[in-house]
C-alpha cells in the first residue's frame, strides 16, 4: 500500500512540476512577445518622428496585423485543444446505463 501511495504522490508531483514549467514557458513567451512588439513600435515611432512617415506607418501596420493574426491563431489553437480534450474525455466515460 505504501508503494502505491508513493507512486501516486510522485505522479502528482510530476504533474504539478509539468504544469508549473508550462506556465513559466507561456509567460516567458508573452513577455518576449511584448518586448519585441514594443521595440518594433518604438522603431516605427522613431521613423515617423524623423520624417519617414511611409516606412514607419507600413512597419507599424505590419506589426499590428502580425499581432492580431497571432492572437486569432492562438485562440483557435486553444479552442481546438479544448474540443479534442472533450472528445477524449467523452470516450473515457463509461457508457450510461439504459433503462
């Protein structure tokens, strides 16, 4: 019995560790994206300020379109993962008894 409890504790610890690292990786990606985006928009503002209106506007527009595209793509990916998880969970449920 003690062996089973230790295995269960170990599995739970590994799941917690995996979730923590997934969260850390996700947050690091968000922070990196924020830094890159702010730097890109800073360059666009600098270009516009120094008289390169067209270049600054085009680069700013490209940056904005890329951000929106990534956000939409990310939302679709999350939605697809939820659907797959629901399908997997539905297959694992025992059939309900018929009356």
